[in-house]
C-alpha cells in the first residue's frame, strides 16, 4: 500500500528503529508505528514532515513494515 504519512515521533528501542505517525488524508487520530530496518533511511526522516511511503502489513499485526520511503513533501 502507498499513502501519505506524517511523522510525529522517531524512537529507537533496543535496536529497533520506529517512526510513529498518521495518514493526514485518512484518520489523524489513529497513530501507526512503522518499523524501519534501514538506519540511513530512518536518520533522514524528520519529525512533523509528511512523506509518501510504501509499506506492507501482516494481517492484524503492528508495527507496519516499511519497504520504501519514496518522497518527502
């Protein structure tokens, strides 16, 4: 799936890199955690910025796994 994503926080916990945010075009009050595997991509993410992202999600599981952060808006 590809959608807009506004980042409200970035966290690193026990070696896991996550960004937390929401889709501004869908439901702003539903926050989503996205697990990122690439530290260089995670380092480029800026809080309070919106991105177009492509992601996958296993059925009924959180976090969502990022495949590609394509473009910052």
